[in-house]
């Protein structure tokens, strides 16, 4: 891809998603965009860029963002957060809290919100009448996968066998099995498309906990600042924000106090 064309893709991606594509991303963008162009039978990168911009439905823009975003995730990634959450939920339950709201921002293919669901169901000893997890992402591709909730056996490896049996239905066996999230999980998680770079967000809050992990690394300070101010607005006083261990709040002023690495509380 020509440098000039890359710059135009970079600008468009930043404007539409807040994702900053550094110069080290030229090869990645070229290969992902080229794959999409082959599917559309378009041979020139500039022609594809025009096609994206001129598509009034924004459908192709969604495809472009889908192909550019990095969706790496896994069950029980950065597990200390789930232990922390289990204790919190138990504490709030003992204190007779009646309503629980968790937002999983940038939920990718669903592993993270389903882990949140398993953690809370275990912490509460079963279903709760007013417990909801909102899971959002910019990518329609990962949201579709998350809603289906079907995972290859290799993906389920971090999930203890007893939990796998309790919360997933297996079809096939051994390494070829597919595991589908049971209704007990799906019932409490709702998936929606939400672009974290476009504020204000439509939710009202107040939220008890926000998981916003491993997405801020793709944003510059301006986008991160807007996002954090919205998270703070939505959190209840005393609510918690979990970020990825490679994300950082350094240089951004917020009324959040550090509780432990990558865990913050609204004061
Ligand atoms: C590396 S994954 C992280 C998934 C999960 N939170 C975790 O920690 O395992 C990053 C996710 O952020 C999403 N994403 C990137 N830019 C976004 C934006 N502007 N708004 C919402 N989601 C975005 C991507 O589609 C991707 O699914």
C-alpha cells in the first residue's frame, strides 16, 4: 500500500473508531484490507478507500473496522480481576444490594462477559432477579460470534471442567468438541454495538463495575480522556473500573483511586 493511501486509511479509521494506526501497522493494514478487497474483487487500495467512503449505508466501513481491529481475548484473561469481582459481589449481596449492573466495554467475541456472568452467578450462588451485564464492542463480527456463544474446545481450556459442564453444552468430543454457552449465561448478558470513541454514550447508569480492558492501548490521549470521563460519569460513587494490565491512566485526571494494579474506584 502506498504511504499516502495508508495515511488516508489511518485518518478514516481514527475519525470513525478512535483507533490510532502507527507506522508499524502498514503491513497489518495492507494484509487485512487486501483480504477484504479480494472478497469484493477490488484490486486497487485507493479504489477500495473510495468504495468505503462512498458507501452511504456505512456497511463497508463496519467491514473495514472489523478487519482492522484486533480482537484477541480469552476466557479468564488476567484472572485477578475475576477474584476481585467475586469478593465485591459477595460483599454487596451481604449488604442486601438489590440491583447489579456491569458493563463490559470492548467485549470482543464474548469470553470476557461470559466469564463475568460465571463469576457473578457463582458469587451469588445462582441467578439473581436484577443482575445484568451489558457487553459492547465496535465490531459486528465479534458481536455476532459472542451472541452465538460457540467456542472451540481449545478456547475453553482456561475454564475449569466443573464450570464448563455447568455453563456450556458440548457437542462432539475431545479436541473437536464445540462448547455453547447455556441460557443461564446468555440470559444475563446483552450484546450491543457501541463505539467507545463517540461520546456521550447512550447508557444512563449508575454502574457498579466497568471492565474496559485491552482497548485503551489502541487510543491516543484525547480519545482515552473522553472515554474515561464517560466511564466516571456512569459509575456509581464507590463503583469500580478494571483496565488491562497494558492499559494506563497515566496523565489523565479522573476522580479514580488506585485499589490494586489495574483496579480503580470512583471516589
Ligand atoms: C484486544 S480486544 C480486548 C477484548 C477484551 N476486553 C479482553 O481484554 O480480552 C479489543 C477489542 O476492542 C474493540 N474495539 C476497538 N476499538 C473500539 C471502539 N472504538 N469502540 C468499541 N470497541 C472497540 C475491538 O473490536 C476488540 O474486540
